[in-house]
C-alpha cells in the first residue's frame, strides 16, 4: 500500500534524505545525489521502494532507499515508465 498520508510520505522522504546527506548514493546507479536539484530534473532525489508497492511492498523504513528521479523512473512499474505520487520527490 502506498504511503497512507502526505505527512507519512514527507517523514519518510526526510529520513531517507538524511542518509543521502551522510553520503549514501543512489541505490540504483551508485552515483551521488544532489539534494539541491529539484523535480523534474533527472538527477533530483526520489525515494525508491525495494519491492514496489504495486507488487506488495510496504512503506517500512527498511524497504526505502534513495535514488535519482531518472533511475527510479527507469525502474518504475508504470506502463509508461512514470514514477507515482509516492515516489518521494522532494520539492
């Protein structure tokens, strides 16, 4: 199930962003993430679910990881490669 509320989604984004500030790279391409870049920049920050919520994944913190918008979109389950509203894009 996707994040139940926008408050929960925002809290999850902030918690994962702390890991990026500490130096954790994109989980998909292993390149650094610049948190100053804003959506829809391809290198902007999103939160990726290890197991997509569309396939039964949860929003548990352990199941969330940082990624670039481009990387997350490429991996997306969406039919057109889109990232859903719960992707975790900051700003």
